[in-house]
C-alpha cells in the first residue's frame, strides 16, 4: 500500500464513479480499477460494492476512507514541515547569552526580529558566562551565543559584531568622585576595584587592565566576581569601584551611581558567535538577522 493508492481510493470514494475519478486523477479507468483491486487484495477486504450502473462504499470502505484521509493529510503535513524546516522556517534554536547583553537590548532585538520572521522556530535561551558558551557551541549544545569576548580558536567560529558601547565606572553613591559627572581614568589609580568576569587577560577584565595601562597604573583588584550584578552589589556596599559597559547602568541599586569615563580608548563589544561553516538553515536565518542588526548599529555610528 502506498500514498498513491490511498489518493486513488479517496478520489473514487468521493466521486463514486470510475470515469469521473479517473479523469480527475489523469489516468485510465482501467488503471484505476486495477489499483483499487490491488489495494483490496492487499487489505484482504472489499472496500467497494460494484454494479454495472453504480459504485458504493461497503462498511469497511466507509471506515477506511476516514483513515485514508487522515493518512494523506498527515503525509502532506509531514512534507510541509520538512520543507519549512529545510528553509529554516520551523524547528528550534539553542542560543546562549551573557546577562549583560540583555541589559544592552541586543538579545531582545535579535529574538524580536527572528520571531517576527520565523514564528514557528522556537528559541531556547541559556544564560551562561562567555567561556562556557564557546565550549557549548563547539560541543554543538548551542547553535549560537551572544558574548562580550571570543577568546579561543577563532578559526572554528564566525563572529558578528552586534554592538559597541562605552565603558563607565560604578561608584558607591558617597564616593569622593561621585560628585563629578565625568571622571578621568587616571583618577582611579588609587582605587580598589571589583572586577566582574575576572580571568587574567580574558573576558571583560582585559578592559580594566587596558585602562590602567593607558593611564599609567596597575589596577588594584581586590574583589573578583563572576558577573556584573554581583560586582554592582559589591560597589553599592562600598567594596571598591567597577568598570562596566554603559548598558549596565540600566541596573539601579540603592547606594550605587554610574559616571562617564574620559581618556578610555576601549569599547565593550557584543558578538554573535556561530560555528564556522554551519549550514543549518536555522543558523543561516539567525546569521542574516544578526548582520542586519550589525549594519543598523554601524550606520547609526
């Protein structure tokens, strides 16, 4: 039994006339009759009652017609789903991100545009620090990730720069420098620092080290945290100061203020990172949207 035989039977059952059904199927009536007989032989039951003047469904034929319609509809749906999946229009994406990317609005923008264009592609988000994201990406547990650094073998991944943003300093509200609107980097020389995402020369810490190097001092890093929010809690509790991306100033805590920095060359960059040569249609659609966001940001600056 194949789908063609089911389609022949359904058409005949709806027309109850071999000639009309054969015309609709664009085959000879004799060929249609042979196909129906073959189907009945395979099933071991009669589906039709035939006379010289009429064709009607027997009890088995009535029940078989309903199931045949369901089967044909399911087959057509399977075909549609496969074609949509092949075009990246239905399925799932696993995306990692750093929480600070949400503060910058990048994750929301990426998901919003993708949802508008591919509403049947389900996106599952995973909040992870940058090194873990890259590892998951290489292990194919993630399809893409949004990170602030891409340390590691760059020949294995493609990077799309989504956003550049200025660096600011987070201070306790009663800090001596809090009265100023803008602070020169050199004024931080004697400060104790809380360093978010600190790993030597890796991740966001490199910005702090570069600021100190350019301003002629080595940052005194006393507190190390895994994320920006924990760093801000330290600062709000008067445990040091922290250099953070400007979008982090969207997080407001009691006892905490943010100030602009002068004489800082570095910007904080957010990347969408993908496996190089990943031919998945889902990843291709995400890549196209990321490039669009990157172009919009570049044109705005």
